[in-house]
C-alpha cells in the first residue's frame, strides 16, 4: 500500500454518509489526515487556520454551495496550491462548466467516489510517494 500520510484532505459535503464513505476509502490508501465540513461557509472558516493539499468539494449544499465557495475562494485569493476535485452526483454539463475557470479545480468526479478515481486524482497532482 502506498503511504499518503503527509497529505491533508478536506471533504466539503453536507451528506455525513458521503463524508464517512470517502474518509474510509481514503483511509484504505493510508491517508489519515482527513477533515470534513458540511458546506462552503464552514470550509472557508476551516481554511482560515488550515491548508489542506486536496479538497473534495460537493456542488449542492445548503448555506454556501460548491460554486459559491469557489467564487469566494478566488475572491479571497487563497492558495492555488490547494487542489480541488469536484465530487458531485450531478452529471449535468452546466454544473461541470461552472468550474472551468478556476485554476485549482482539476477534475469533476461523479459520486460515488471510487478508489480508482482517488488514485487517478492523486496521479494528476503527483501525490504518489
């Protein structure tokens, strides 16, 4: 098993079951530093004191959705070193297109997140040790 321990992951999804399942899959890869929040507003608050390597971001959430989060992320000029993967149950092209203009959004992954998609995402950002 590859050890991804230095990686810090932030899950942003209002579905606690999804966060649990994704956390379990990440743990199977040896990733232990995983935090989860339930919406974009909580994610921005989290980012005030933390800088994850990777964010898995849902689109449809209450309070602040994924697109609103990315607009605010860009407005605040937060680190483009943090890589974002959209994780959504929506397969609509219009949803996917909303994220094309964000430099640190690297891919749009449809739920459920499978181990192979996680490995593919990590290869994209060269987080294979």
